[in-house]
């Protein structure tokens, strides 16, 4: 009997390989266009995968490499086998055991619940990032890490550091590791574990309080009442982002006089622009803190003088890590978003040029500086925002109205009169006279505009 020897298929040549790759990309485009034509392209309902920081962002932020790497503890599969974090594995086991004990659940039952969901939990990562883990190993890693996180969060929020036999500063550093993109655990995992606890509401509340405490805009660290909702977060980092971008926004309308003043301004880009808080102040624009924690709550309105309303911001040693990991999340290709956090950082960069700008933000109560000198804070924001691309429409109206205000002969004169005549109390009447004169001129100009003549 003849032996048949199968010859290996000849490898594709260069052009055949490239054409095959191109055809695959073309097929994806055709499918997408077909869905769009049928009106069947739904909004994003799937959660972004837990993935590594974009190499492009790592290259741009070479000065901030440590902001993307765990400090004390590795969570999830990405850094699990790194010898640097092996010392924390024993502590994680103790924390996980305490959660099992306090929750009133059985260890085997809890692990079986996680393992029963391991196919869905595996889908929270890119296949290549978890291919080295079989189901048992991945389930065990997630089980231990999830239980440990819930224990650390609850005991940390309750200040029970002694019961964990852990120093407060070490636990705080470990908690910072919970907001690294590469250190995220599936939120579904935490929900599975919390749902098994006899007092699940307490564990839910500790997560809510933990997120509230870590909001960079929550300068008073106010606790929040837990509200059950249908939001299906991918992980804790996404929940932090969601909390930073939700909440009621302040709505303040311009006064009639303010609308008249802005109507006389020029918003064209080639005219006078602003580069700092200091320049805004010189143009008669003051900054004032808003009453919400929403990063999108930035508004400009005009009465006699201009006023820029912004949320308060706490700056400390964790600020860069949180902001840049949120930027890394927004850069994930499978996460559809409007780059709100990225746009906020870029807007702050337009306001902060030097230590004088940081000082003005401190004096007005917008910025709470626990980081260092005003100059260090200015450098921090300048470096964080460098090379980032914002959503150009995010603050378009705010910037346009500021340009209108700055490119206005009457507001320029009003600002000069304000600073000149309020330098001493004896010149108050002179200031009032200047206001009346400027308002009379503004009213005349308003009613002489072409659109008013025609309508």
C-alpha cells in the first residue's frame, strides 16, 4: 500500500496575503453600509472590553507610565503572574476569605457561581488576553480578586483598617489600583458576589460611597444614597466616568443687558482669543464654581460682567492616574463615546497657562490643591492634556460666547472701568456713571444692527 504524504500548503505570497486582508476589511465595510441602509445600526449596547492601554497613548504619555501600572496589587489576568505583585497575593486571600465569612456564603458555592458564569466573564476580555487561562484558573483568579476588592472597599469606607491588619496608607494605595484600565474586573463579577451576600445592600452601598469619594469633583467627599438602576457598567472605572458625567447641570440665562452686549461681540476665530484665566479676568470675566459634580457643567453667561461657571476640582496625587486612565478608556476602539473627559482636560489646559491661573482658580474655590505648588499643578495639566484630541463641539458655545465678550469694545471699556473705579470705595459713583454711559452705547448699537432694522 502506497503511503500518501500530504505536502504542506504553500504560503501565500506577499500580494495574495495583502489582498486577502483587504478583502476582509472590505467585507466589514459592506456589512456596515448594508446595516446603515436598512436603518438597523443600533446604538452601542455592548460594554467595552477590559483591555490594555493603547500603545499610542503610552507613547504620548511617556512621563506618566506609572499612572497606568499597578502600584501594590494586580487584579484580573493582565498582571497576575508578575512577580512584583506576588507579595500582595497573600493579602488578597485574607481579604477574600473575610468577604466570604462576612457575606455568610459558602466558599465552594461562591466559586461555583463564578465558574458557572465563566464563559460570559471570559467575553469581558479580548480572547488573546485570556487564552493562557483555562476556565478553572480564570474563575479562581476572578473569584479571589472580586472578593478581595469588595472587602477592601467596604472596610476602607468604614475605616476598619485594624480589622484587616493593614495600614491605612497601604490600603489607600491599593484602592488607587482599582481605577487602572488594565486592573479592572468585570462589574458583572462584583454583582454576582454581592448578590450572594446576606446583606447585599451594605456591600452595594460601600461601592456607591467608594465611587463618590473618588470623584475628582466631589471636594467634600459627600456620601451618596444608593439608588438601584438598570445601568450595566463594564467595570468600576466606567462607573467612575459615568458618575463624573451625570447629574443636573446648572442653567443660567444671560440677562437682557448681557444678551445685548454679546450681540455686539465678534466670535470669529481670527480675532482676539483667550489663553488663560488671567487673560479672562483682565477682560472682565470671572470664574465661579458650579454646584454639581458634572464635568460637563461648564457654562458662560453675561450680566454686566462675564462669568464662567465650572465644577469644583480636587487635585492630589491620584488625579493624573484617574484622569489618564479615563482617557485610556475613552480611546478604546470598542467604546463609543464623545470624549467628554478628554475634552475637559483640553479645556482646562486652555485656562491654565501658569501658576497665576492656578492661584486664581484656588482663590475662587474651583480648584482644591492637595498636590503641590501652583506651578506644579499648572505643569501637571499642561502635560496631561498635551497631544490629546478633544471633541471640538463640546465647549463650542462657551468658547464662542467668551470670544464675543472679549471682542467687544463696550465690554473692554466696562472691564477697565470696573477695575479702575473699584480700586477705592470713593469712586463707586464714577463707576456707576461709566456703566450708564456704556449701557446707553450698547443699546444704541443693538438697535442699529442690520437684523433689527429689518425686523
